[in-house]
C-alpha cells in the first residue's frame, strides 16, 4: 500500500477525461447571516464538476469554503443557517437548487452521500451499526428488515470490517475511529449512490489508519465507478487519490486542473505555496518546508483586487490590489485566477 506522503503522483487512478459529468456546480454562492452586517458571502461564484467514476479534490486552507460548498451540493445549507444566494447545482442534468426541498432530500442517500471528518458524531450511539445501516437501506431501497440487515452485513464486509456478521450487532462506541469511518462508508455505499462526498475523512485518524481508509476509498471507487468529491487540505493525500484538483481560497476557486499537470506546473502562486509545503520523495528529510506566511482573509473582509495579495510573493503594486482576477485558462488547462499567471514560472513538485 502506498504511503500518504510517498509516491507523490505515483499511482493516480486511470483518467476519465471524457467522463459524463455527474455533478456540475456553476457560479455557486452561499451566504450566512452575520450580526449587523446582514448576509455575508462565504462561497463566491464557485464552479467545478465531477464525472461518473472520476475523483475530484477540493483543496484549500481552513476557512476557504470547502465544507460550505459541499454541504450546498447536498442541499444542507439551510440546516446550517445559510442560504444559496446564486448559481446552480446540477446532478445528472437536473438543477437541484430549484427543486422542492423534499426531492433534494430524497436524493441524499440514494443519489449522493457524504462522509465527514468525525465519523463517530455521524452515528447514533443508541442504535447498533447494523440497525443504522439497515434503516438507511430500508428508507432508500425499500428492502424489508431481513434483507436490509443482510445488506448491512454485506456492506460491512465490503469495507473490510472483520467479523462483520457479529459486529453488525454492536454499538458505535465499540468501534475505533477508523472502524467508525468504515461503518459510515458502508452506510453511504449501501444505497448505491452515484456520488460520494468525503469531507476530510481521514484527518482525525492515525496515519496508518488514514492509509487504509484512502486505499479503501480508491478500491471502492474502482469497483463501483462512483464519482468522488474528496475534500482535503493535504495535497499529498490528494495526489494519491484524485485525477482532478480544484483549489479554493477565500471563498472562490483560484486554480483548477488535472492532478498530473497542476502538481508539476501550478499556475497560481497559492497553489505553488501549498505544493512547497508538502514532503516530496527524493528530497532530503531535513529540508525545511516552506509555508505560506500570513492568514487567509475572513469572509466579509476580503480585500478588493486579488484576495491572495497580502501573502503573495509575486504581488505587483498598482495591479494586484486594483483588479479582482478572473479565471484565465492556459493551454488546455482549466485555469488560474491570477493577473500574472502568463508571466510567472512557478515551481511545482519535482518530476521523478
Ligand atoms: N454555519 C455557519 N455560520 C456562519 N459562518 C459559517 C458557517 N459555516 C461556515 N461558515 C464560514 O464560512 C467560511 C468557510 O467555511 P468552511 O467550513 O466551508 O471552510 P473549510 O474550507 O471547510 O475549512 P476547514 O478546512 O477548516 O474545514 C468560514 O469563514 C466559516 O467561518
Ligand atoms: S493576482 Fe497578483 S497577488 Fe494575486 S496571485 Fe496573482 S500575482 Fe499574486
Ligand atoms: Mg471543512
């Protein structure tokens, strides 16, 4: 099994460039109500797509808007006190934003499922894991109790929970963090969704457990052809799993492209900064890792012009504080939101 921090770009899954787009998010904006200031935009015109069988990473520092964007895809913005203020979320060709909430809810579980950073919080401590998986299966697939329980065991076996037939009758507290995450994956996969959103699913786990969960996700994706939206702040992990990368900063997408291109030739200084801060094979262990100095501006206080200007080593006075960059496509790459992208030569990870 590959390590989370080695074999950078060594074994991404086969590309599916022409994959039919299962999910298309266009110009999505999300707001939350802030005291006195009224509604504040935290996700600002975000666009990305996930094809059937494709794995797409949404990466960026804490507070960049990754979770808010993915909860919006799931139709859960209202549950967190926010609202979708613009754009569309198309799933299998249907715009979900204009759907009645009941229909969007029906798609959660059956069409798309989501796993989170703290799996134990997503499980109900009062019910056995089998009951919880079976309940989801009965609701979405209409199976009777016996068939739903058989499905629960089958799914626990699929996610490699040892002694699945016994453990199906145990309560969540009897499972370790890694095993809880397997149970959550089993619960989501039990209803045969076409899209899986995984929001930092390994961040709270030990490194060795992280690796097994990543390997499991990759295997499941290859076996089932599910579309995967993988959210992470860790580009080394993303390199193992994803074919396409969408980088977010201060509520917007600032760079997007195929992983095997973006990692070697970033076109935005922020992406280059993220890449400089990850360990790379072949580079001495004692090398000090570069980090991006400064902090991400908070929603509601984004500067005019480029939102990365205060931290950017390439910022140019008179230019970057004056103009808010749009996404500029370069060659066959989807693009970067930088006014100087054409004249910068940015360093990516080293080619092996
Ligand atoms: N329920 C909420 N009410 C108000 N603001 C919120 C709410 N949820 C998120 N935000 C704000 O939206 C912005 C984006 O948050 P989000 O959780 O999407 O970040 P993230 O990229 O997922 O970060 P992390 O890596 O820490 O999970 C942040 O400024 C956050 O404070
Ligand atoms: S627009 Fe200017 S400040 Fe923003 S990333 Fe590009 S060079 Fe840096
Ligand atoms: Mg988050």
